[in-house]
C-alpha cells in the first residue's frame, strides 16, 4: 500500500507540475495577424500554490503543491503558403515542492531543474494573410481561424529514482484550433484542443506510466485600448487524462475548470509587460492552484521601427 500511495502522490503532483504540457494554459491573443519577419524574446516567472485533489481511496490528506517556474521563449512571425504563421520555442525551469499527510505522518518532495522544452507552429488559414510591416496599417481583423501544433520533448531533468521531477521523461503532442472574432475594441476567442502523451517507461524505478488524452476548451474576451493596453478575461475547461501505472488505472480522470485575468502594458516601442492570474473554479483531480505570473516581451525585426511609429501616430502606443 505504501508504494501505491507514494505513486498516487507522485501522479497527483505530476498532474499539477506538468502544466505546460496539458490543458491548463490560459493564453489570449494566440491567433492574431502579426506582420512577417518580427522576432519576440520573452522572459517570465510564475508562482502557483494550492491543494491537490488525490484518489479518495488513498490514505492521503492535506496534499499541497508549490511551483515556481521561470521561462525563456523565442518566437518569429513568418509566412506559410501566403498565410501568417508563427514559430516559438519555450525553455522552462521549475522548482517544485509538495507535501501531504500519509497515515498521520508528513511526507514531502522537493526538486528543481530544467523542464521539458516546448515547440509550437501556428498557422492562420482564414482571415489573416501574410502581410509586411508596411501593409499592416491597412489590415482590419474580422474573423481569424487558425491551428497550432505543439511538441514537448523529454529533455528536462529526470531521475527515475525520484517520484517527482521537472521533466516528464515522455513525449507529448497537442493539436489546437483557434477562432478569433473582432467586434469593435473587443475580440472574442475560442480555442478547442486535444493533448496526447507517450508512455513514461521508466517511472518510479522502471514502471510504465501511461496517460489518456486531455481535451480542453479555452475562451477569452479581450478589450484593446488605444494606448496599447489590453485586458483579457480568460477561462478554460479540460477533461480526461486518466493515468495508469503498469496497466493498473488510477482514479484521476480530470474534469476541471479555471478562470483568469490577463493585462498587457506597453513600456516603449520594443518592450511590454504582461501580468496574469488564474484560479481553479472546479477541480475533480489534480491541482486546485492559485497562479500569479509576470512576463517581459522584447520585439524587433525588419521594419519594426516603422510599425512602432505608425502605431504611435495612430494613438495605439505611448
């Protein structure tokens, strides 16, 4: 029972700690028409803390998780078959700490290291043709439809002798559809997705951990102001993701919802800050976490100064 309980705690913590590889993301404005040839460098920090909902059959109570994560990301806008597209890569670093009461005794796991890198290719195939910086001022968004393909590589820190690791020791894939509709200063977005996971064949000392797909839906309502500030109200629902260890299924199918708020603040022509927060609304399994984060973005590229000057003259940036 003790080994099964330890694995149950590990699965619960892993379900929370692998946020970048599942459906808990809240990312507004993922589907916009960005002029081709621009580059973006992003550095961010996120703090999450809260309770962990575990299998009620386990003698485990008061399970909690704390996660501090730093990320560095690079993105570039480009054209694919005449449509606007973007490629990005994210490199995470995570410090994780979890504890719980097991049969009246406190157990704890602490670890830090590089997480699994994420690669993404996004293509808008309706309503967002590839345009240059000089063509951007005449573009007006109506409906944009696009899609994204994500890949997480198992290159993060992983020790098979430990139950909790920043890396997951498995590949993961995500297919996502995005629909964005502009209505005056508002933009409404709907983003359904499904995430697939390969098996971790070296879990907890040589066991095999498998996970079912996770199905998700993100919804965003975004309001843009003429000074370049934008605010988004965010929500996501995700379900599925039941795990098994050596073929024995766990009682950890997810059916969770989260709500959040995102605020983007321009600093100057090349730099901006994004603040975001989210909290669990309903949690069937995994983490009921409160999350706070901040990200700095730097932009540059061919013609970027002309774009920034146009936005300043139009009153869209300070």
